[in-house]
């Protein structure tokens, strides 16, 4: 479509940018038609249950405009892959629209595309199509990812499938990304360079638990599953609302990284940030008790921490208990984008 | 995901906006899971060929920030539906990510959603999922639309399927939207209020030729087909490049609306705008000669103008001939977004 206003740009033409930097991300995937047509053509030769998710990120809101281009690319892709992981979906491909401000250089795009390529290899997903436009505003990336439910899965785990008596589990450690963001915003400081690197990396490059999620769903082991993007307690509340249940979280069971442990010891107030902060992209699971041994075994094979952190109740509220079984006074308020 | 910076907003919370204004666009489509999960679940009960397209639009680039909200919504959706039309795909659903600046009001969103609802009814497509985020920049809308190829279609028409000897056809009239944009930009004036309304409306609300496109593909009548979004000659060049062919366009055969005819008579220079300007979203077809009668018949049933405007050649270039068979001197330069 014709632009009303074409911002000045250092880039070669649109088609040249697509050919040089985005085609290599798509060429190995026949459905992309080498990005040469108006649409992708995805042929499914038998019945399929497609899992489709869309997420957008904006510079200055979801990432820093001067973050490394490959980090920006990988996080934009990973937040979508994380949603596929939470539904146990095997990746098929993704569509990306990107609105580029005029100060973006060819080197920047090259670096950005390299980040996408790296993660495409890691997660087995390819670029199938999209749109490249200019913007007078901040860099904005929107990705729609498509996966499919494993054939053996009886159903997709949904937020509304949690049941009273279920165990509540999470992968990995909590709060690292939220503290990493605080470090980048300089509202928190830390002496250890190693810990600084670890926490900021957890913010920049979340780790979708894709392989684990797929195996759990292949084996029909979970009731509800979602990724923790808007904070543990906020996201748990989504499950509780959708399922009409309550939950007990035992804060002493929540796994912390050494860096987060140290910071929370130094500044106990940070515990609230850890419990409610976003961007972890770990999986939150509500499972029937009897599947725990097999789930533990799979997590071990995958070399992923997976811990019971509480349980689903027949109540209406989320209660957080500390080590002494005292109610931890916390307002459960999930992140909202505005 | 956590925002680094939450712009001030007049809106109720994110989830409230989704529940009040976007859920009604999705509720009738089971695949959306009522927008309550991390992903949509699209069950296909047999083999399918999915046609998937993604387009983004940005305020100040692709539309005016103060355009009517329902017009903005409908155009954002229609440019995607137009791509489905060009591939003859039956619509299934769409995913929308929308980045809202802080000055957007609840009334604006209501009006915007009403526009989407209207077009969903017209084109039989539903909202299946998406993401609503805030932006410090201009309103940005990204839509990924999914359709499927009719069962009877042998293949999807692609840009690379044009053959020497094919007839070149287009639906509707050319150039109205480009002149409508000039009127809105006040680089062109027009006395007739009726013509002004007509041309600006053609710019604001393109008419995807969906039903026609589907019938042509159902009946395997076309070789190549695409929508004219970046200008007739630019888009024709895409077909010629992809197919390794040339083309002759006879400008005297190109259908003009009365408004565009009048303007081109008054200002012959505008002919170049008409031939190269974008946003028409009419269909451009390359067809084997023998299917012309049946195509004409279908277009008549659909009450859509469909005219032969030239032919595909074994050459390499696009030549434009005028009424006297003279070469019209024109630089073929399709629109690029930067």
C-alpha cells in the first residue's frame, strides 16, 4: 500500500531488505513461497489442531531501543514460542510484521536477522511471511506463531482446566527477569558482575520450555499450563478465574536463583517484585497428583528444574504462605499493559 | 510481559478492554477460546491448504491518525482480506495485535471495534486472538489472516504462474484510491462534492473482491492473481519478475471511474499517478485465453467490472501502449515502503 509519508531511511529498498535479510530465514520452508507471493501456503495433509498465538513488542515499552538487535529479535520470537510451549504445541512457523523507524541501519537489520536465525535453529521454526513497513515511531514487532498439538494429545491444556486438588508446579526459577529489568533501569544495583550478567540475560533472552511442554502434552500429564509472562501471581489468577478455583502458593517452595536469593536476603521488599514481576517465561502447571512422578522424570531427562510450589483449592482466593505457614500479605495484581 | 514504561492511559485495564470490545468479535468463533487463553486452537478435521497473510498499518504512514476509527479498522482488516481474495482463499479467521497510544479513548476503541464487527459480518471472518499493548508512538495495527484454498482448486494462483499469451485482466477501476489520497493530502482539489466523496471513500474503504476471487480459484480459471496494492505497474512487475515474462498494458482499456476520468482529462499528468499509485485493492489476473468467457460470466453474476487490459508476453519488459498504439513513456516503479 502507498505510504502517505515515507520517512527518510538509510536502508536499501524494501524488496532488497527482504531478499537479503528475511529470505534466508524463510527459504528452507516451502510454505513461505520464498516470501515472493502475497501469502504463505501451508499444506496440512491430514487433520490437525493448530495452536496459534500473536504477541507484539514495542521499543521503550517491552524492550530498550538500544538493546542488542539480536536480543530484541530473539525475545520477540521467544515470547511467542513460549506460548506454544505452554500449550505443548510443536512449532510450524511464524509470521512477522516489523515497523522500522528511520534510524535503523542495514547493519542493525543484519544483526536482528541473525538473532532470528539462531533461534529458528534452536526451536525448529521458520519465517513463513510478514510485512515490513516504516514508522515515525518506535520499532514495533508483531509475531504470529503457529504450532500444532501432538497427535497423541487428548486435548490442549487450557487455563480453565485446573481442578481442586491439583498440584501447582513451575519450571526454572522465579523473578530473575524482573530483577534484571530493575538492574537495567538502575532502580537496583548489584556488586557481583556475574549475577548482574545472569539476571539481565534472563530478562533479555527468556528460555521457552518448548521441548518439556510438548512432552507433557504428548503424554497427557497436565490439566492447565501457561507461561509466566505477567508475574506468577497474576498469571496464576488467570488460571484460578478461568477454572473457578483458588490456590495456595508456598513461597518457601518457590525456586530462586542464587542471584535472586541474595538480593531478596539483602532487600526483603524485593520478594513482592519476584512474586508479581513479569518476563520469566517459565511454565506454570496445574497437574493431577498422580502424574507427578512421570512429570518429574521427564523434567529430569530435559534437565529442567520443575518444582511443586503449591496446590489448587476449591476456594476462590490465592493465598501465599511463607515458611512458617503464615499468610504472606500480598495484593495479587497481575500486570496489565495499560 | 512487563512494560518498562506504562504510558498514562484513559482506558480501563487491558483485560476490561479485551472483554468489552474484542471478545464480542471473537465469541462466535470457538477457535478463539473466547480470547481467554494464551493461544487459539483451530481444529481442522481433514487435510487443508491454508493461505496465510500478514499486513501492518501505522498511523501517519498508511492512514491518518484522525481518520474515523471504524474506517481505520476496516481498512486494516480489508487489506488482509484482499490478499486472501487474490489467492481465492475462503476466510477462516484473523489475529490482531494493536499498539495503542495514550490518547486513545474508550469511545475510540468502541468505534474501532464496531468497524471490525461490520466487516467480519460482510466477509465471514472472525477474530481468533491477538495482543493489545501500549505504545509511545503512533497507533499500529498488525493483522494475520488465515484462509483456506477451496477443495476443488488444483493449486493456488501465484505470481510465478503467468504464461506468455495469457490475457491480463483487472477488476473495478484504477487510480481512485491514489487520487483520493491526493485529495485528502490537499495536493489535488476537486469541485464536485460527489466525486470527492467517491474518491476518498475508495481510499478509506477498499473493496476486497473476495467472493469473485474464491469462485475463480474454485473453478481453476486463472494462472496468476494478486491484488493491486502498490500500483498497477509495480504489482504487474512482481508478476513479470516471478514468472520470467513481459507484459503489454493498453492504457485505453484500463477502466476509469467517472471521477478519475474527469480528473485525468483536466490534468493529464495524473495518468502516471493512476497507473502507479497504490491502495486500489482490485484484482490483477493473468489468465489462459480460453477461460475468458467463463470468467466474464462469473464476474457478471458477481456484478463486478472485469476487463482485459493487456497481455503477457515472452519478453522481459512491461510496455504501456496508448490509444494510438504509441508507447506511453513511463518509468515502472512499484511502491516500496522505504
